[in-house]
DNA sequence: GGTGGTTTTGCAACATAGTAGCATTTGCGC
DNA sequence: GCGCAAATGCTACTATGTTGCAAAACCACC
C-alpha cells in the first residue's frame, strides 16, 4: 500500500524461514517480539485490532501455528485451556517459564535451565524438559 | 446398591475430606487410584461407563474439581487443551511428570524432584515448581 | 510493469473442552 | 423414617481450536 520505509526485524525473520511477508504475519511477530511475556490468542487478537490490522481468528491460529513450526515462536499450555505464545529467543526452547498465579501472566526466564538430568526410572528416553515455576511475579508480590 | 462388602480405600479417603460417599465419587477415585498415569476427563468417563456407573459429563467435571480442591487429586495442563487428572500420592504434588510424545500418556514420577531452587531474577516468589519431561516412554521407545 | 501460480487470508460451519443454572435425587444426621 | 443439604443430571451456553473452500495477496518470472 505504501513504501516500506520501516524494515522491521520481523520481516527478515519471516523471510529467513522461507515464508511470505504478509501484513498479518509481520504484525503478529512484531507484537510477539515486543511482548515480554507469553500471550494468548485473544491478547494477540486485541493487539492486532489495536494496530488497525484486519484479521480473522482462524488466520491468527494458522499464523501462530506457522511461527511455531518455523521455530520462530513456541507455544505452551497454561493452567487453563488457553495456549500461550512467545518468541523463541534461542534455537531450542530449553528455558523455564514463570507463571504468576495472581495475574496469570507467563514470563520466559531465559538462561535459567536447572539440572533436570534426574534419575529416570529406566527405559524412558528424555527428549526435552519443561519447567514451569508457579508463584507471584514482582508486581503482584509487592502488592500483597 | 448392594451391601458394601468391599470397603474400598476410596471411601475412607473421601470421608476423610468431609465429603459424601456417592457412587460417582467412589468410582472416580477408584479409577484414579488404579490408574498408573494421569487420565483425561474422557478416559475417566469411558472407565466409568465401563464399570456400569451412570454418570454425566458435568458431574464428572465437578467430581474431579472437588477431588482437586480436597487435595486428593491434582490436575495439570497437557500439550493439548485436555486437562489430565491423577491422584496426589503425597500431600503437595511436588513431583515431576513424564509426557510421552508418541502415545501421549502422562506418568507421574514420584520421588523425582530435582533441585529447582534456581536463581530467580529477583522479586519473584516461588510457590511451587512443575517439571514436565518430554520424550518416549519404555513401551514406545522399544518399538522405535 | 504485467501475468500466472502458489500461498495466505477470510468466511462459515463444525468439533471439542469446560461452565452455569436449576430441578430432582440421594446421602446422612437426626 | 424425616428432613435438610449436598450431589447429581439435564439443557443450554461459552470458549477454544479445527476443517474446507473460494477470494485475495504475495512473489517469481517474463
């Protein structure tokens, strides 16, 4: 529609995965990149709507799914049935997550992988470990 | 409906929580007690139907919810949107779970809590840690 | 810059998981 | 046995996620 005078890192990130540069895809990745914590579909949808980007619920699901399959983003299941999405900073998402039980926010704790090489009963082949810490985040902890 | 000649441990467990001994509640807890791995609502419903226990989907939800609130069972969110339930052997459910990525089964690994007291960024108040190990279970690992 | 093929979007309908309200039943104290 | 409160079962509803297909957008090529 206009000249692309703002070459966001999202575009190059999408292009690096062999995907097409589309409005929705760039906007979603931009939102994910700017967010400090994992977001749900609904939150991303609201943010998308706030940016004036026309979108569909299904498109959002497929876009997020594509980002996860491309390794750009990663998804995780929270306490309720809402899946949350975040950008995968490093290659493997071998990092812990902190889930605040009060505000429900999920933050990625990069560079915080404990020794999970525990003694497996035998026969079990460990592929990856997912550690979720529950408690109160700094914001909610102070207001307690 | 007949005389209770088999006083299952489920009954006393329910009574200890101050709950009423009902058909559904005893049967559900019995199934959970007998199962080695966590079960979904659907799996419990099938097992309930297999035992000839008349039940409703909503009743099952509420029964499971009551068991969780009473501390008898514990729930966790899997990879998909289906919640899984299992009996809480000890008091706090401070144990790890193993999720087989091939058959989708979730097993509770009792007595397998690693040192998760990692260095939190500060301000975060850790309440409990949930560790989910992903990989292949002995059954699926052998057939690979 | 135009054209064509393929991907992506958008729409509608569907599928599954979980919840709410309320009348009826049932367990349990009395 | 009686009565009350808890638990069940029913319908309907919400939320989350999926599938199929036609229209539009993106990109390669000319």
